[in-house]
C-alpha cells in the first residue's frame, strides 16, 4: 500500500474523507509506563474537540504524537491525511501546534516573531504578508507590530502565540492548555478567537484543565491514565452520568466535608464555591441519611437539593469509577 499512495493523493485524501484525526490503538510508552494506551479516536472536520483529564493523564503525549512531534510506540494516527509516524513533515505543514509552553522570542518584535514562524513553515512572501495582516487585524495586534514580545501583556502574548501557529494557514489547530494561567477575561476572548477560526473551517483540538472551556467544545474527551474513558458532546455526557448529585449548602463547611467524606452513601465530594456536590447512587435515598449524619456532626444544613450535574460532576463520577 505504502508505495502506491503518492504524496499528492495523501494530501488530497481529507477532502474525500471528512476525518481530520483518526487514531487506532495509538500507544506511547516511556519505559514501563504507557502514557497513551491503545487509544482510538476520530475527529471530523469542523469539530472543536476538548481533551480534559488530570495531570499525567497523557494529554500532552497524545497531542505531541498527533502533531508529528513524538513517534508512537504502537498503533497509528492519521492527521490531515498523513500518517504521523511515516510522514510527520506532511502533518506539520498542515497543522498549527501550540505546545503547553509555547516560546515567543521576547526580544523580537511582534512582526519579527510572526516572520520567524513564517520562515520556519516556509510561507512565501506574498502569502506571509496577507496572512500576517489578517491575523494582526483579527487579533487586534496591528497597533503593536514593532513592540518586543516581552513587553506585551499576558493576553496579548497569548494572541501572538496563536497568530504564530496560524501563519501558514493550517487546516487544524492543536492547542495544549493554551489558557492555563491566563486571566478569565483573556480566556473568554481567546475562546472567541477559537470560535471564529472554527467558523472559518479550522478543526480545533484543545486540551484544557477548565471545565467551563470544555463545555464550549462540540465534543469532549475525558482522558485518564493514557485512555479515553469518555468522549461525547457535553450534553450527552451529562445525560449519561451514573448516579445523582445532591447539592448541599451547610455550615461550618469543614465539619460538613468531614461528615460527608467518610459516609458510606457518598461516592465522591466536590466543592464548588459555597456549595458541596455529593455524588450518590440515589438522591432520594441518601438525603435523609446525609441530613442525619450532618446534624450529628454539628453541621447546620441550609439547603440540600438534587442538582443538574455539571460536566465536572460527570468527570468526577467517571474517575471515581475507574480509580
Ligand atoms: N519524555 C518523557 N519521559 C518519561 N515520561 C514521560 C515523558 N513525557 C511524559 N511522561 C509521563 O507520561 C505521563 C503522561 O504525561 P503527559 O502526557 O504530560 O500528561 P498530561 O499532559 O495529561 O499532564 C506522565 O506520567 C508523565 O510523567
Ligand atoms: Mg500536559
């Protein structure tokens, strides 16, 4: 097969098939550890796929393999029509990759940073001029082209990093925790840009520790210990949750947590501001028992009600089952 597929037909294949990412049994080991463990996944053109999961789940390792930056140990991944192991350069040419620690050159100006990435990707002069002008306008960086990157605000650095990854007009964008440590206002703005890129036809694969961001994706994948343990649109994931959530407001909170943590009916406990979210098999059955336990722990219950699960609840419940 390999010998028959010419480079031209490889690059043409995504048009015939709307799958932008397809992994089969994708695995990466580091010594004895399977950081990514026989992972199957398909992402279609036009999706915004959010990857969430605890630290060490394998998100970065997966993204690096999909971007042709790390060779799989086993299994295959075809991204934008090219095999990541056999033809990583073809993958790199047609995707944008913003690693977890994206490096801008601090002493270079905004325009010089863009130029540098344009050169790395071999963007021609005319194409560079057009794309740079468009990105600078879209990201409202056009007034700062001469400013050294190190003198930009955090939000602006983020936008410049995104612009650099887009300079070669890629079909798909891979972002590894692009908004970690960015303030909430800039995070929202960053997502507005992602949406607008997506409307322009760019497929987006993004890892994030923030559930509110995952809620905005067309599909969410939960990764744990190298495996994808759930993958669906946010609404369907919530509908599929096993167990029920009791939302409790009680004082003092520390005593409430203590009384609930060890309770036989409590499968997990999460704190959301002043509310406690308790995962139980049956809210009706648990409520009177938990009230009793809280009272005897000296806790005053202000309210206890069944809550619509959040995406965070779904993940906590899924992780509670596999750990
Ligand atoms: N280059 C490496 N060498 C050895 N172990 C690694 C390497 N990269 C990642 N790992 C391990 O693989 C696991 C997954 O890491 P990573 O993909 O960075 O997870 P995440 O991005 O979800 O936090 C972790 O246990 C990590 O320590
Ligand atoms: Mg990571």
